[in-house]
C-alpha cells in the first residue's frame, strides 16, 4: 500500500478523472498523506470500503454476531479537556474564530480487531485501512452527480430518548449558531469551485442507531454547478475544499491554527476525507466516528464545535457520547 504526497495524489486523481477511470481516495486532515487506488488496486486486501453501497468486498464476509464490541471507554482527563476548551473559548471571545471544532482521542477496549469491527458495524460510509483505522461515518463530504456538487454538513447531536429531543435540538441557541456558521462556511467553500451555489435544505433531523442509544443529528444540504470539464480537475476541486469546514470551523485558516494549539497533536486521517469516483460521478465522506490503533492501544476520536455559547461539561459529555459503534 503506497501513500502519496498531496501533490502526487492530486495529479493522479486529475489524470484518472480526465480519462474517466474509477478510483478510490483517502486524504488526511493535515493534507500531507493520501491514498489513491485504481483498477486492480481497488481489490487490495489492505483497504476495505463501502461508500453508500459502492464497495470492494462481498456482503457474505460480514459477521452476523456483533458482540459487545466496546468493552470500556477511557476518555481524556476532564482537566486537560477543560484547559483546551478554555483556550478555544478565549479565541472565540477575542474574535479570532466564530466556531472551533475541538477533538480528542478516547482510549477504548474492544473485543475484536479493527477489521472485524469494520464488518460488525454499519454506516452509510465505512472504511478500514490495515494497521491504521476503521471508520463508520454518517457524514457525506461532497457528492458530484451530473455536474452538480453537493455537501451535507452535520452539526448538532442529541440523545433521541430525551423528551421532545427534536424540538430541543432545533431550538438550542448554541446549536443553531454553530450550524449556521458551518453552512455559511461551506457555502463559501463551494463557491470557490462551483457557480449558482445555494442552500437546498436547512437544518433537517436524521436518526442514528448506535450500540448504546439512538441519536438525532441535524444536517443541511448545499449545492452548486461545476464546469462541464470538471472531470479533468477532480482532484484539484476536492483539495480546494479541504479540510472539511464541518470539522474545523470559521474562519478556516485561523481556526486551523487554534485547533493545532489546543489539541497539541496531529489528527492524521481522522477528520480527513475518503471517497470513490466511478468514472462519471463521485461520492465521499468525512472521516469521523473513527477508531484507530496506535502504540498498542485502540482509540476512538471524537469532538464537537465550540462557540461562545458552549458549556465545557456539556461538550465533554458529548465527546464521550459520540464514542460508539453504529449497529446494522
């Protein structure tokens, strides 16, 4: 399995796009490392993916016994989280950012390998990279279909069992402000590569099933029209939009600096993107709901958007609540 630099990956994607050849790609958050697989490479035993039904494995490989999966969660110490949270909020109050996505790894004990985990869980977008990660992402990054590019930011999560949960999440001032900021950011991002950009649907609610409880997630739909020769620049279009606005914040460049100072560690492929181009259309996802293997331990990475309205204890609990395996 060969990883490419961003420049190499963009060149490969543009080349395959111009020849209408299918390829799979994965790009890390820092945009320093990428996978681009095409032709016979799509059947590599080192990468498994399911991108809204487009997969490089058979369903007969999936296990029918999910087991316990997550045995224990050991989250980041609250004191460390609070330190980072307060640093972020100072920057928000000072006007350096309007929204910062703050994330941390939670050490987990699981009862299977990352590969087995891939087959046990379900998500619209799934990925396993050998010796690296398993991803169960509910969040589409961009979809390109017949020249229309669309993105679907997800911001706002609540326990579905709470009384009037949907009303609560839609009326929450903090969540509404966070969602509006991300929608505005991604609308501007799409404007860099497309014309006639518009918000098609604003703040709709979807239910997510987990092995612990159901969650409600708030999303929006934004779209624009690409140049008719977009295939020739498919890699350039994708990387112009990176990193995904929903997992950093606004304004993007300064917020990325704040994230680096607050988290004090690289994210790697966590909150990067992966996807598949079929020769005509493209679909992709943000690499969240992310399990990784590092230094002999398993970790789940999660976080949330911090605004001036955010409460540290509530955000810390949301980080922990997001540590789950979605059920089939």
